[in-house]
C-alpha cells in the first residue's frame, strides 16, 4: 500500500503549488502579453515541472538558503525575459528573499522554544 502514500502526498503537494502568488503572477503575465491565462497556466505548469524538481534537489542537497537564492534569480530572470525588469524591483525581490530566509530561521527557533514550553506545561 506504499503506492497510495505517493498519491496522497502528491495531492498534498499539489495544494501547496496551488497558491495565490502563482495564480496572481499568471494573471499578470497574461495581461501583460494579452494572452489567454489558462493557456499560460497549463504551459507554464508543464515547463515548471523540471524546475520544481530542481528546487527540491537544491533544497535537499544544499539547504533552503541556496533554494531561496535560486528563486531570487529566477524571479529576476522572469522579469528580464518579459522585458519588465527594473533595478528597484530587483532590489525589492532580494529584500523579500532576505525576509523569507529570516522568517525560516526565526520560525524554526521559535517553534522549538514554544514546543518545549508547551511540553513542559503539559507534563508538569
């Protein structure tokens, strides 16, 4: 029955991929290019499959810091490919990435501390 775990966990992953940021970017891109957003979502989703696998590899192999850095590069590359890149936006993307990284680091530490407090409170 191990095969069902793959299906169940893949469905859970699909729900993570289905996020407002991705849908919003698809709407923006289709508006900029004056094209059908559904075609962009399907074609972009297919193109994204190996890129998602690359991000998983980078995260597992090198850590979240490297994955965030690559995500910043791909965001900037996306803007360059569309011809909409501006220096200010690049700086904003980098700052957002720094806050995301900081959030990951801080949340891990705080979650561990909060968990310890809860366990101590419940046990005693």
